[in-house]
C-alpha cells in the first residue's frame, strides 16, 4: 500500500475538495442527520399526543364510572320505599 493517502478508506478524501468546499458525502450525511432528527421529533410528538389522549379517555371512563355509582346510590336511597 504505497501512495498518497494510503491510510484513508477508498473513495474518501482526507482533505476538502479542490475549491475548498465540503464534499458531497458529508453534506448528504449532515442533511440526513437533520432530517432524521426532525422526523423523530414529529413521530415522538405524535406518539405522546396519542398516549396522552388514551390516558385522558381512561381517566374520564374511571371518573364517569365512579360518578355513575354515586348517582345510583343517591337515587336508590332517595326513591326507595
């Protein structure tokens, strides 16, 4: 393995491009990471919204059941012979 940049993986440059800009692979990597973070943020937000909604529905069902039992108890005592 002789030659310039022999320690660098094939297809990878160890230096910026000739005009001093970042190579295309690095730009694609950075854009991909940013896109992945944005997509993950949206998915987590949606998932948490659904979980909060389900928890609210469950809590409403429990409270409604308790209120129903209390109303039946009060109505039974009030209207029993």
